[in-house]
C-alpha cells in the first residue's frame, strides 16, 4: 500500500492504526491562522502498524514562529516488522520546523533517515542486534551516554553548547529515538545512501557498536 497523506495544521491529529504493509508519505503543512493553543494537537503524527513493515516519508513544512517554532511530534512504528522513517523539509519550505521522532518496532530492523540540518539528541536502542551510523552522521555526533549493557546509546548530533547550557528540559529543538527489541538500528542522513529491502546499507555506513 503506497499513498500520500497531506495534513495541514487545521486538520485533526493523525493517529492511524494499520494492518499489513504500509508505504506512506505524510506532509505536515503550515497554516498562518491556526490558534496557538491548537498547535500541539495539529502537529502530531502517529502511525502504528499491528503486523507488517512500515515505510514512511515525513515532509515538514515551514516554521510558524521563527523565534520559537512549534515542534512536530512524530511517532511511527510496528508491533512486528521492519521500520524505515525518512524525515525531510517539505518542498518549497527550506526552513523546516523542529521535530521529535520516535520510531520503534518490537521485532525487526529500523532505519532512520534524518534531514542534514538535524541537531539534537539521538537515542538508539536494540537488545538483539547492532547499531549503525553513516560516516557523515558519525562525524557529527558526540556520545552522551551508554546503558552499560550496550542496549542503548545516546548521542548528540551537532553543536551541543546551548543544549548543555539550558538542559534537556528546556530543549525545543530536534530529538530522535529509534528502538527495537530484536534487529539492527541504522541512522543516516536523508540525502545520503539508501536502505535496501534486506536492510543492508550502502557503502560508508559503519557499526558504532
């Protein structure tokens, strides 16, 4: 199943359960007349697949407030199956809004493709599998924490000075989490490489642990 879903800020939040394979493109749009107290609801995208693979592209439109833009909140996953999530700026919107992403599966590999200007915490979890970062992502990250048993690692992508100064609670920028109970976790930029159907990665993507 492949389709495109466009959601403006005046639409209802997307919380969509699916059964079977999903291949969707979601466009989170912007509207200048949305009430400020409705922004959090309208910028929420949730897609849950009960059984099957999930492949999704999320295109984020421009900022509603240049000084402190509202974050889009994205949660996409499958109870059983591989998950691929790609996040980019929407066409004609070079100034994308910040976002939080939670990509998950209980059984299967995960690949997350982030926009090149992503800056923020990156949390990777796998209990039975390996974690991989592309060369470009590896060069941009600092290791923030390790669970000790190797299951979870936390990185920061980009310059972390203002994050460290304000603390996690005050952070209003990007943040991404990818978690699987059994499978590999791969992170790369949306404009580099590719993820094949068997989840082998293009050259230049190395396992960090």
